[in-house]
């Protein structure tokens, strides 16, 4: 799931930068609750805010191919 990949990227990048969720929220201009939801892979987050978070690491969400599980490919 794409949200899991973004969540993992944000969480790992934030930790590598030595930032707590609160520090990251303050520096990125996002709310702490949003940062928490984003890192938990919540499916209903706003794309503009996702891009605001990703911009902290020089990234943005762009269209990409959906990675399907092996069992889904057989259908």
C-alpha cells in the first residue's frame, strides 16, 4: 500500500534527522496529529499536507505504478 511506503519514509527520515514528531510538526508547519496520522499510514490524509511533509526531505508524492501482491496478479 502506498500510504505505508510514505509513512515509513517520513518516519525513518524524521528519525534519521534526529527530530521528534513534535519538532517535525513545528518545522514543517503541520499539526502534530497530522504527523502522527501520516506516520501511522492513515488512508485519508490530504495530499497537499503529505507533500508539505515530504518537502522537508526534498521529495513529493507523484503518480507511480501500483505494486500488486502476487495473489492479486493471478486474478
